C-alpha cells in the first residue's frame, strides 16, 4: 500500500496540529478524510479558519482593552507586549475550540 503524502507547508501550523490530534484522538475522522482524499483540503481550510479566528479575536480584545495606534505610537514596547499577550490568549481559546474538538 502506498503512503498518502500531505504537503505540510500547505496545511500550515494549525493544520499540522489538527492532523496530530485527529490521528491520536479522532481516528474515525482521520480515516474517513484520508480515504475520501479530502484530508489535505480539510486541514488547509481549518488552518485558514484558525488564522482568521485568531485575528478576529485579537482585534476584538485589543479594542475592548483600548489597545490602539495611539499606544503604539507613544509606547511601542508596551503595545507589542500587550498585543503578544492578547494573541497568545486568542490562540489558546481558538485551539481549544477548533483543534482539540
């Protein structure tokens, strides 16, 4: 039996994370996607969805906390630190919602 190759650069970071998760915890889904030939497309779309959701969530939280271009102009280090923390928070929320479902 030949092995099916997945283009890991195409599926992105979050696609790779989901691939590992479904191989270990959702074997039925993995097998179904693999044999239907839609695994790579599924992972690419999921990666895009995660990136979009992280961006949306990050923007929403930054707006709620008043993190704006004015702060960026006056204290760039504070802005970068705060945005990194917000992005990490957003990523954790989205990973729990999408990757580990």
